C-alpha cells in the first residue's frame, strides 16, 4: 500500500515557483526521487493560484517515508522553505490496492 502526500507550498511574489526551481536545479529533488521507496516526487503549478505549487510525493510504505523524514535532505528542504518564506498544507492518502472500480473506469479516456 503506497502513501501519497499532496503538499501545497504557498508564498508571495513567485517564491513557491522559485523554491521549486531551486529544488530541481540543486539536485535535491532528483536525490529524493532516488531514495529507496520513493515512487513519485513531482511538482505541479496551479492555474488558479499562481502563488501555490503542489508537490505529489508518493512512498512505498510508512518505513520509506520515515526514512526520508530522517534523511539530511529534510534540513535542506526546511532551509529552502524558510528562505522562500513558504507556508504548507498537507493531505495524506493511502492507495487502494483493489484497483479502479468499473463505474469509475468508464469515465476514463485511455
């Protein structure tokens, strides 16, 4: 069962987007993607709120997420959040191993 974290970073004057650029350019995001148990680490830009960026962060299990939280990269991320004066909101989801129900599948265009 995977754990998906949706993290919303909100700032002012483009600071959330600068944070993402710095995470990518510094190699920090790539290092997180290479951590054992990371299944997805991807930023998305909001079309309705240019001051908010969404991070979709998916981990194999709680142990992998705990190891990530204990890693030195968390200090780097915290420093960058502070530097860019970002505030966060988080949502946590657990995967449903049963798959997509037929009723939901009928609404998907593949």
